[in-house]
C-alpha cells in the first residue's frame, strides 16, 4: 500500500482519482485551454507531493480547484447529519466535501466522499449531485 492509499484509509474517504478524472474530461469537453492548465496544475502541485497526508491534502486542494473551474461556487463539508458548513482552506481530509455551484440550476460536484457515508450524506448526494 502506498502513502496515498494509506492516507485514504486513515481518513476513511474513497479514492478521489477516478472522480477527478471525470471532472477533467468534463473540463476538456468545455475548454481545452482550461484543461491544459488543470493538467499543468496537477503536475506541479499534486504529482510532486510524495507523503501520505500531504499527498491527500494536495489531491483535495486540486479537486476543489478543479470543481471551481467547472462551475463557480463554494466548497462545503457535509456532516453525518447532512448539514453543510463552509469548508476551511485547505479542506480537511475526512469529511464529505462537495462543491456547490453559484448557479441554482447546476448540480453540485463531489470532491471527497466517505467510504461509508451516512444516510444523510447519501441523500445529499442523491439530491444535489450528478
């Protein structure tokens, strides 16, 4: 198990990489130049970080930034009770993180999902996210 995988397990969140690949593909379909900037940011800020907690923090920061490139908005944590609060910067590893778009007719984007989300967290994703 590598340091990133160990950090995911320690904080109880799913691997974010497949989710972020889908966000990158959505960005590429919309704006090739923005996609290239996202790839460069990945190379300079995520790929360079080696240790577990630091790697996870770099991934979460990248995911929050990537979601904001797709839709302007804000990052929130979702408690096990389903309550949203503004996420601190940098976003903490562990809680469910979603990006709420400013536009009311746009779907929220999951940035980090617990391995075992609560019913309220699952309901939040079902209601707000794609």
